């Protein structure tokens, strides 16, 4: 069995910028900048033969390159945040690509996670925060809401394998699919 997801890899310069932003946020656990990505579809555990079918289906996805930009910071978890992230500005082309990827994954026989697509780059994951810790993080996120560096180019998407371990998840790109 393999734990898979499809995502946009991020340019090194953007990951470095986000790494600086991470240190401005009072959160207990940060994502390694090398692991930062924008998830298009989380597939979950699948047998190796289905992974090959997913790869074949993703190889057929056609889409032009994208130009995206970040648009502030956010939290998932409501009153007890458990995830801090950089939001990606709404972009109809990104939504079209995400739908094409999800359709390809389904046509291959996999069942991607049915969550609503909220384009973001996770900066930190942690146990739900409450009280003063949650308030400090919420204030820092609000102060960073103006985050919006220059647009960044997206030239490909990738199929990743996620291996869970004591130190968190390790991601390995299994295949990359150019946008053209």
C-alpha cells in the first residue's frame, strides 16, 4: 500500500520566503520548507497497481502553466487552531487544474478525499491550541494577512508518496507532470 497525494511543488525562492514567515508565527511545530507544497488532491492509501493507474491517468491531464500568488495567512481548526497556512489567491485556472486532477484520479479507480478545495500552503501542524496560545497565533496570523509576494510560476504538478513517521510525514515525488 502507498499513501498518495497530488500537489504543486513550490519554487525554492517561495519556500524560503515562507520559511521566514513561519518564524513570525508562534506555533509549536513548523513544516520543513522542503516539504511545502500546494495539495490538489489527497488520495490516501492505495495498492501499488492502483498507483500505476493513477500515474497513467495523471499523465493524460493537459493544462497550461499557471501564475499564482499568495494572499495572506489563515488557520484551520476554528476556536482551537491546529494548522497555520499561507492562502493562495483565488484563481479560476487553478480550480480547473484541481478538477482535472480529481477527475483523473477518480477515473483511475481511486477515491480522493472529498474535502472542499481551499488552495493553501501549510506552514505548521500542531495539536489544537487554546487560550493564550491560540490568541497569540491568531494575532500573528492577522498581522501577516497582507502577505502577498510576487506571483510565482507553476510549470508542473506531481504525484507524491507520503510516509508517516515519528518526526512527521516524509514526501517523495514519484512522478512529475509538466504543464504545457
